[in-house]
C-alpha cells in the first residue's frame, strides 16, 4: 500500500521536474558566469539541408546578466521559415530552391538574442540547401486503339507526363512487357503492326503494356501503363505512295511512275474506288493502271508540247483519293512540276539528215566518176586503134588523088570529078585529124583517166572515214561534227573537178537507198527504229 502511494507521488512530480528542467535550460546563463553567447546545434553539418526535408532546432543562450531572453532574426528570414521569440526555428526548404544545374544554394541568416538588461548578441548561420531530384509523374493515358494490317502509331501525350523538377524526360521500353514487333522511341512514339494472332487476342480483351519514364541526367524512373485495344470505328481506307514525295519534278518526254498500295482496316473488300483529280486536264485518266484490288500505278509521259513556250515550267496539283463502302475518304495531293525540254529527237534527225546527205552527195559523185572512168577507158581503147587507121586512110586518099590522071587520061570531065572527090576527101580528113575526132591523143586520155581514178579513191577514203567517225547519234551531238561536215563537203567542191570533164546535168539512174550508200561506204549507220 505504501508502494502504491510512492508511485502516485512520482507521477505528480514528473511534470514539475520537466518544468524546472526547461526553465533551467532557458536560463543556463544563471548557472554560469561570462558574456552572453548563442548556442546552436552541435551535430556536424547541421546547417546542410536538402529540399523537402525539415530542419527543427531550439536556439539557446549562455551567460549574460539577465534571466529573460528574447530571440529574433535580424536578416535573411524567408517566408517559409518559422521562428518565434523563444528561439524555436522550423524550416522545410521547397523543391524549387535548387535545380539540376545549380545543385546547391546558400542562405545566410543572422540570429539575434537580447536580454531584458539590454545585452544582445547576433551570429550569422549559412544554410546550404542541396537539390533533391524527384522522379517523373505519369497520369492515366488514353488507350491505344490499333487496327489490323496497319502500321499503327501512338504518340504519348506529354500533357499526361511531366517532371516536377523540369528535367528532360525520355521513355524506356520494358521489353518483356511489350508485344512482339512493337517499338517505343525515346520521344514516346509507339509503332505497332499487330499480327493476325495478336489482333485476335486483343479482340478477346484489352491488354496493358508498361514502360518507364526516366528523367535526365539523374535517371530517376517512374513506371507508366498503356491500354491496348482494337478499334471499333469504321475507319477510312488509306494508301501509300511510292516514292513518298509530295513534289514530283520531271522533264518533258520523261516517264513518271508512281505506285500505290491500298489498305482498309475493315478488309480489302471494303474498298470501292481509287482515282485522281488533276488541275491540268491534259493528264489522261488512262494514266492510272489497276494491277490488283490494292495495287495501282500511275504511268504518264508528258510530251514535248506539254509546256508551251515561253514558259520554262508548268506546275499543277493531282489529288489521289480512295473511297470505301461507307464513303469514308482518304486523299493525298501530289504536286507535279514539268520542265520545258528541247526535243532532242528533232535535233538528232536534223543532224542525221546532214550526215546522210553528205554521204549521198559523195556516193553520187563516186557513181558519176565511175561512169566517167568507163568512158575514158573506152575512149583510150578507141584512140589506140584510131592512130593506125588514120595512117591507112591518108594513104588511101592520097592514092585516089594520084590515080585520077591515070584513070581518066583523055576524059577531062571524068578526071575533074576524080580529082575533086579525092581533094575534098583529103581536105576533110585533114580537118578531122586536126580536131582529133578520129583517134584522139593517147597520152591526154591516159592523164585524165588517172586523174579521175585518183579523185575517186580520195573521195572513197574520206567518205569511209566520215561515215565511220560520225555514224553514232552520240558522236553527231559533238560540236566538231559541223566543222568536219564542212571539210567533207569542201572535198566534193574541188576546183579540179572541171578537169574531170563531168557533166553538170548528170543524173544518177540509181536510187540513193541506205543499202546503196552502205554498199559504197560500209561504215554508214542508218537510223534505227529506237532512234526514231
């Protein structure tokens, strides 16, 4: 019973003991003598703080002449700091004080203590606040509705993902959580073309895939979750263009070929129409060719007269579109820029005609020289025979003149006739001999014959070289062709052609066909069908 009374007495004395102890702490100066001093926490680096972590201490004094002390902050007080006159200090630094670049910030605070007797003391304490990185935050995301046989693309809404410290964030895939063939980029773009099996699994029920949101450079992570489900909408069909260029630039007479692949989330049978509308009416509708129900080609070759002079180019838009049974429509516009181009085929034809015309002239001249050569050859043969006949004829005519007096000795009338006939014959034959109508000079004919053969061979050789050197279309496009053509023509306009005694009115009885020209100039190359 006595023991129970002792317990009650102790319970009543405990509050009294703590009250006296607190009063003793507030008035430690009473237990010691000396100047007034401020007493701060003694733990090492007690003034080094971290964002979001509270500091709580009670400021004390030692020494002085008075029992009553009033505490205050002389400078450096922030709005989040709490400090009363009894010396109780509480502060929780906010997360916006430091950042990933300036990781530490200092805050000097001057504490002051003043007694009722007028004594005072102050001391500056520098609080160092260190940055504390917080992980990113992820809100609930909109579901990812996927379509079958389509490259589905989902962009994670950055409004649903944030970093409280403003740090850059990246997305990190969790491979074991992602379906096969799905890709997640660091920027938060998800691409997925589900297979038949994957799509059928989703049709039975929605699935979830998880990923990490990671801030930089601290690498703090937060796990996010995305719902995967099949779409229930009657989506519009779509198509891709190959090559995927919004602008097609081409020259006239160049073939333009675009390929189209069509798709529809509701099945290929849902596609009803694929066509195009052109701003330029010269583009034929027949340019769009259907290969299969989901494969088309646009094949078009603008002619040389598509772009009219003086314009350099002609630009217009062509809109391709696809429709399904529900009249859902998808369209894409391609801009065509057609450049005005010189018709090289016309130039090539013109130059070829120059090439062939020169060879035709050479071929005709060779044919004429051949005929002249035959004529001189025959004349040379006749001349060799005519020299002998001339001597015999002169002798015969002379004998006739000498026999006249003998034959008609008495008859003067008859004798006169014979003499007249004989003399006339001699005179006529002498005149013919003077003009070399009968039996021409052998040496002169031989010289002309050799000259014709020389010029013919020279023209043949030059023609062979000309036909071989400029037989190809690419060679005739060279600027030197016209110069060489002029040189070849000059060869056929020789001043020495007068000495050949060629007839200016001569006409070739043969037709100048490609076969005839090639027979004379074996390296001659006629125009082919492809070149035309």
